[in-house]
C-alpha cells in the first residue's frame, strides 16, 4: 500500500524525515484554511436561525413565523412549509444536508492533498537517496531499490487519477460556470449595491477559486517531485556500475516517461490548468457582458 511505501522511507534516517516533512506545513495550511472557510460559511448559513430559536426559548415565545430556513428560505419545495412542528423537520433536514455537503467537500479535497503529499514525499526521499547514497550501502542496490519502488508507485498514481480525475473535471466545469455567473451578476447589479449579498458572492467565489487552486497546486507538486526523481536518476552514477539488463531497461524507461501527472480527462491537473480555468471564466464573462449589452 501507499502508506507502507511512505513509512518505509520515513523510518530510514533523520535527514530523509526532514525532507519528507518539508512540504507538510504548506499542505496542512491549505487544508485547514479551506476547511475553516467552508465551516465558517456553513455556520453563518444556519446559526442565525438557531440563535433566534434559542432566544425565543429563553423568552418562552417559540413561533416558527419568526425563522427562515437556512438554505431554501422556504421556497425550494413543491409544497408550502407549514408553521408547525413540521417546520423543525425541514430545518433539521436542511441543516444536515448542508453540513454533510460541506464536510464531504472538506474531506475529499483535503484527502487529495494528503495522497499527493505521500507520493511527492516518497519520491523526494528516493531522489535524496540516489543523489546522496549512504556509505554503508552499494549505490547499485540503492538505485535498484528506488527503481523498484518507483514501479510500485505507478499503480497507485493510476488509482488516484481514476478516483479524482472525474471529480477535478466536474469542479473545473462547474466552478468556471459559477464564477462566471457570479461575476456577471455582481457587475449587472452594481447600481443596486448590497453589502450583504456582495459579501456572500465574494466569499463563495473565493472558496471556488481556492478549491480549484488547491487541486492545481497539488498536481504541480506531484509533477515536480517526479521531475526531481528523474533528474536524480539521470545525474546519478548508475552508468558506472554493472547493473542487470532489467534494471537498466527500467532506468531508461523512467527517463523517457512523460511527467507523472493526474489527468482530468482532457487536461493535466497543474497550475497551467488553473491559469486556463481563470482565463476561460473571464472570457465567458466578457462574452455574457457583450451579449447583455447588445440585448438592451
């Protein structure tokens, strides 16, 4: 398993542990920041309603007409939300729905970063071992072990792409459409400026931008780690040693391989994808703006 390959490198020595933990603070910072923003927005959605309920309970004046549902505001159903105990059923349903959605997003997006961290840290440890072979081991043995471990990592990369490729593609398409619509809505209603609605739109846009940036940055980290490993193999002294034909073939294949990337159908997940995402969003915004001006 990927955990076993990661832990195998982690327990070697202190220098390798320092190299493997080097990118951990950045990964944790992105994950915690993203999760904190989403959880704060989640609480901001439904806490006012619960605070009003608690306030009225303290004053023994519990009336459902005083409260609004946190997500639909009572307008998202095919029936009229009654002003009786069934209102609280709708309230709990919406609270659980938004909580489940937000926590799932935090978990899925952060888990991708954790898997990429395991990949990249393992490969950086392997690169360090090749570039700085320990005096107690033969370089040929170190190189052979790293080549074998690299071959073991490839199926896990394929599994990660199989799981997260469609998810990243879905986020790219939907986030581009949502950001385009938000920017167009804010620019169209600029004359009727409302601080509350503008703050909600900006916060939602920032979350979607951060979500897309996280996936792109994690993908770039994985690609850079593979490039460093390939350079380590290339500049290593493997050609001065008598290696068996199978190992030499694997070394040549590693140097000829395309960069290790996570593909979201048509595009690799990296910072170039994020740049194209922003450019596409703005292009469609200007298109909508020009169409709207012609329709006036």
